[in-house]
């Protein structure tokens, strides 16, 4: 079993829809949760990060963490064609190792 | 800020040849990472350095792979001899690793390697 599981998709939705992307994890030591966005033929770029359970909002994006269920989500409101990309969740332990464990990535397409 | 700089961006080589990928991390960052990304396996950490010292190389697939960081501004990942199954995108990334910055990692644009 992988430490981090993420449905690779692909996921295709119409413009303006609410998008929900999810990851589950098995390692309860993870304390730091991140979402990266990767456009085609580019490197991943940090989108959001959070340390704690609950919701964190940034514009049209909301990151949600449920440590009791070992489940994290990224919601995109009013999705735009420019949001079309692969979204990767990543997790790490704050203190000590600098390692992040990434999910497989979900390929998202927003159709105009 | 120039970001993480990788070279070459694209490389096509024949099986058995040596491949060297290069990376310049963001100035001031003290942690450097080499990742490999494939459709089948996603993004995998190969090795990471902290203050130029290799900390964890458990992700290096086999002895054909080696990585060095001779100074704070340069690292190489070498594959010798290369095999077709090494075809992937190799990302270098860096971070300012301390307890207050967390684990925010900044990626380069990748080196796209094809071994034929």
C-alpha cells in the first residue's frame, strides 16, 4: 500500500463547476499537507499548504484536512480553463526529514 | 529570483551511454532534491541533500545512479550506463529547510530524458 493514494483521473468538468480533488494517507506522522499544481511540461508549483486539520481558503481554492480520517481535499470554485493541470497532493513531517511524499497526481481539464 | 535551473531540458541518448543532469538551486536554499516522474509511478524522490551532504538516497533505484553536490549552488545526477527504463522527467528542487519554513519545495522545469 502506498503511503499516499490519489486518483489519477482524468477528471473533466465544465467551466464554472466546483472541483473536488482528494488524497488519503496511511502515515499518521504526517503533519504538513500541500497541494501542488503542475501544468503540462512544467515543474510542480506550490498552490497551498496547511499544518492543521480544518479548512484553509485562498481565493477560489480551499484546502481541507481531516487528520482523524487521514483524508485531504482541494476544492476549486468557479473553475476556469486556466485551472486545467495536474494537481498533486504532498505530505511531510515538519521536524526532522525534509522529505515530502507525493500522490500520483490528478489530471484535471476544465472545458469552456 | 531565477528559480531552480536545470539542464539539459531535453536529452535523447542511446542505451548504454552516460547521462549527466545538472541543477542550480535557488540561492540561499540549503536543501536540494532530485525527483523522477513517470506516468506509472508518479513523482518519486531519488535523493536529497542538506547543506551539500546526502541525507537520504534510499530512492536511488540502483548503482547506475549517482548524485553529487560539490557546493551549495550546483548538483549533478548521473546515470551510467543508461537504460530505456530510465526514460522519465527528472526534477531538481530546492528548499530553505528549517523548522519555521516547513517543507516548501520549489521545483525546476525538469529534464526530459529519453533513452532509446
